[in-house]
């Protein structure tokens, strides 16, 4: 039996999920030492509140993202590197219990099993606002940048990452590009991130976590 993502793709077409992810037991969400996963095709209970913040719907569907960008508080960040490569931006979303949110691309797109939410820069959006938009679309979370984290150069792109905190949202609202969302202890991230370019973020993240916690 073919399993479909509950969200349609950007062309309004159904998305078949060939290798569905299994969800964790609800108890994993409350264990700071455990990785917890919510699969959109294997929906299970989520806690109503996690680390004092509700897991609730974030009403971004009809948001004017350009207007949102003007209202988003600025974070200190260096100039973007001069390059002809495509610019992308993303979020590394941390919880007060030191776990970090990852997304699992649908059908392991591009050979990626898990990654930080990110995407190409849309015209008219600053990098930080673009990162918030991509974070919400891929994870269902309303996460706000705390600070610049690092820039990671790939063959055709440079991705600017922001350290961010969850303000609202729920992984139950992930878009079609993700088939699951996980919350992972920092010391387990390397086991989840199967792409070398994603693991390049980890040294900067570890430095930030030591400073913040």
C-alpha cells in the first residue's frame, strides 16, 4: 500500500513516501538524553508542552514574509562572503534541555537522511527571515534567530546558519519536504547527520552550547 504525505507538494500534487520513518514513544520527548522523532506518516502523541513552551500550531500560512522580515529583530552577523555561489540560509534550533531539532527530508531527497532546516534565499528576503521561513516549512516550528552561528560552503552554495530558539509551532505541521522531525541530544547529532557538510556545523554549535549553558 502506498503511503502519502498529508501535505501536497508545491504543484498541488500528492507525495508518496517510499521509506516512512517510525515515530518515537511519547515518553522520549521528555527525556533530555533521548532522541525523539515525530513521523508525519506514523503520527503519535506529542506533549502539549515541551520545556515550558507549548507545541502548538504557528499560523504562518498566509504570512507576508517580506513584512515579517522588517519586523524580525536583527541579529549581529558578519557580511556574507563575496561569492558567485547560490546563497541559502537555515536554522540550528536549540531547546533549553540542549537538544537540537533536525528534519528528515522526504524520501531521503539528495541522499540526506537528516539535516538542519534550510533553503535557498528567496528574492526580497534577508537571510535571517528566509531561515525562519524555511525552518517553519520544513519542521512546522516557529523558531527565532538568537545569533549568527556559521557559514558553510558547499560545491554550489554557501549556507548561513543561525542559532535559534523555538517560540511556537509543532512538528505535526511539517511541510511535504520533510517526512519526520527529530529532537536530538547534541552528543548524538553526528550519528544522525549523514552528510559531511552538515557535520561541519557541529564545532560551531558545540562552542555556542558551552557558552550558553
